[in-house]
C-alpha cells in the first residue's frame, strides 16, 4: 500500500494543484473591485471578503493568486506591478463569480445524485483530469482506458478518489446551472446564412476617395453657426453616464540610497573582475572570484547578458552611446571601467579586444548593466506612506488630505465606464470600478508599473446631450468637415457625369489628379483597405452589379466613388457542408455571452464586500 501511495503521490499532488488552476480559469474578467468602501465590519482577519453573507477565506484567495501567478510565470510572462494588480483583481473576481454561481444553483435546487457522480467520473471526467499529464498516451492524447483503470484499481489511493468525487459533487450543480443558461442560446438558419455571407462573400473593387482635406474652407466658425449646427445635430453629441475622479499619482522613482546601492554593487563586481583578470595574467587563476563574463551572465540586466555581455563583433567608438564610448576610450584590453550612468541604468564595461583597421580603432566590449530602480524597502516605504494618507482620506477626503501633506491632486473629468481614462491609462479597469461606487469612495492603493495611485470618486453626470461648452471643438470640426464635403460635391458630381458619359474611371480620375485604388478582395468582415468598414460603402459594394458605378457616397473622410469589378457567386454548397460547424461556433459564442450577462445580473443584485484593502 505504501509503495502504491508513493507511485501515485505525484498524481495526488498534481490533482490538488490543478484543482486550483481550474478554478482560476472557470470565469475570467469578472467583477473588479479596488476596495475603498467600508461596507460593514470585517468578521475576522482570516476573511478577505463576503458574497451575500458568505465569507471568502484569505487563505483560499492567496492560494489561488499564487497559482495564477505561477501559471503566468511558467508561460514566460514576467509580472510588472501593474500586472500584479490586474492578477489580484481577476483572482478576486473569479472567486466572487464562482460563489455567486454556487449560491444560485443552490437557490434553484440543482441537486446532484450519486448516480450522476458515478456516470460523470466514469464517462465524462472533469477538465482537471482531461488535462492531466498522468493520463496522456505517448502521443499526448487523453488515454480513457488508463483513466478508467486507475478508477477501478483497488490500489488507487482513497484520498485521490475522495477528492475527485468531492470536486465533481461540488462542481456539477454549477455546471447544470451553466448548461441551463447556455440552453437559451439559439441560432436560426437565417443567422447562419448572414454570418457565412459576411465572412465569405467577396467583391473586387476599384474606387476613388475625394478626401475633405482637398477642400479649402474658412476654419473660423461664428458662434451662431456653431450653436445652430449643434442644435440640428444634438443626437450626435449624446454622452453616457460620466464621473469625475480626483487622484494622487506617486511616481516609482529610485532614491539616492537606491542609486548608491547599485553603484556599490557595480564597484564590488568591477573589483572582482579585476582580481580575476590579474590572477589569470599571473598564471595562478583565483577560483574564488568570477571573471567579467561570468558576472555579466549572472547579474547584468543589459542586452547580451547571456553571452557574457559581449558585443557581437568589433565596433567603432562612435557606434557606442556617448557615455559608453567615454568609459571605453581610456581602457586597455582586459581593463574594467568605473561605474557610469547611461539613461536609467548604471554600467561597468570591460574592453575585451581592440584592433586598428583603416586607421580607426575598433573595439569589442563586455557590458554589465544594472537598472536603477526602487528597492524593496523604497517600494514598501512609499506604499506605507500612501496607506496612511488613504486612511486619512477615508474620513477627510482626498483633496483635503493631499493639501495637508502638500501633495498635488489631479482630475480625470467625464470618465466613462469603459475605455482608457487619460492620466490613468495604466489602470485600465478604473472606469468600470468607479461607476460601481458612490461619490466619495476612495480606492485602495493601486500599484501600476510606473506609479502608485489613490483615487477618489466624484460626482456623477447623467447620460444626455453634452453641453456645447464641453464638445465645442468637436462641433466646430464637424461643421467645417460638412462644409468641406459640400464644397467637394460639385467636383465629385462632375466626375460621375464624365464616367457615365463613357469616359473610363481611370482616365477621368487622372484628369482630376485623383488617385485610383484597387481592392482585389473585400469582405464585409474585413472592409475596404483605406476606407475601413464604413457601412454605406460596404452596402454599395455588395449591392451593385459587376461593372456598375456607384452614386457618390458621403463618408466622414470625404466622398467615395466605387466600381464593382467582380462579384463572384457565393458557394452555398460549401455553406451546407459547414452549416453545423458554424452553428456550433455561434452557439458557443452566444452561450458564453449569455453566461457573461447572467453573471453581470447576479453581481448587480449581490452584496459583495471586499476587505482586501482594510
């Protein structure tokens, strides 16, 4: 029995690990919460959050976060501070969604019977088993027979079977709920035909584009004209709900102590490399010290570190950066420079070789560079300071607290729930978070790649037509563009008249010094090169018979005139053979969309409390 357990220990351990990995990827991109709102007292230190009164254990969250981080690192993704922040929020969101699904399944009475568990274990093993390397054949495929043999083998550890059964028992209700939700996805034959046509119907076009830049109009617009245009096009200037944010940004900068530490390290490495070089020259190599190449391969953050920092070949001093050239110029082969700064890195270099060619000195250099970045102690000190400021801001407000500490605040105005917020682009989820909060909410300390942020939610502005003052520049630009289009209209009409009078399009365009463009393969999905997926242009392209010229098409960029050169008949026989494949793809897409919408609805009705920042 002990030997069997030893033989299967890898399997048991693998199962325990992959259980958490699977949870991480069950639902991705879930509800993000930056903390800040104090919603009730924290039950105890081991609880990191609550979902409808159900606690989320800190240990569970940390274990999931650790596994998620390890997976990213195994995939070769080095984590910057901003990545860590997103990783934390995605892991939190996953846990929230999983609990919400479990709660909803229980509310609906979705029970699991022993017979279902047995059938699932024997015939439909969960993804954690299908992905297990322990059940793969030599070709890397899942070996169903091997899996079933393990289940039926009396020597299989009971712990493994109990864990597997428990996992299936816990996961089946949410799988049933997910299946119920996705069952609402329907795809009609007409939808499939439209999808097939959008992806596969093609036309060959020749077109000209008379851009608005070719029209000369007065860019100055009177206030009365501006107001009249704004009122006539009010629907074009509607804005969704917005909010103003006040924030503090603290740059991630190295301190003088950090710089001194790097220079001290480089001095020590330079001295060690000099000792190694001297011992090698004496014929008695000192094995207690490393040469420059070894040190560079071990510690350098500069290019070519893996090759001991060596330049690929001989270079001129002028090909080096001014700082490096200055450091190298006085060195003799084997000598190591003093530390010097070059941008955000400090370096030492060793002159490996030199030669004179055509009267000019050529060198090969070894480089060891260290980035001057905030140390762990600097990072921790800044975060501690911001935590203190945040705690004050929770009661006094961010602006007042910032004034007290002589810190500058900035404003991000009219922030939408989606999209990038100017000034806060390194916190891409901030708009979504802010729109779920109340005015006055202060975020937790947010750590991005180059800065820390504290953000306070201001007043919300309801959706509606934007005030003229807010969109004045855009209105003026639109009015000038429309006037340019009007100025170009007689010119495009004259061009159409010549072509329809018998003049070839290419000749007529050349007479007017207009470029002729060819688009040999246009689909609705890809659009027209240079014109994009303008709906009016695409509608004309797929409606016109081959050889026919379109009417002038008014677009935001200018006037477009096109001719369909070829419009092959769509192969509907191929559609019949791919119909079910398309249906499954569409059903999967719609099913996933329904799950996303379902989770959003559950979250909107749930009471979710995040204690991570308290």
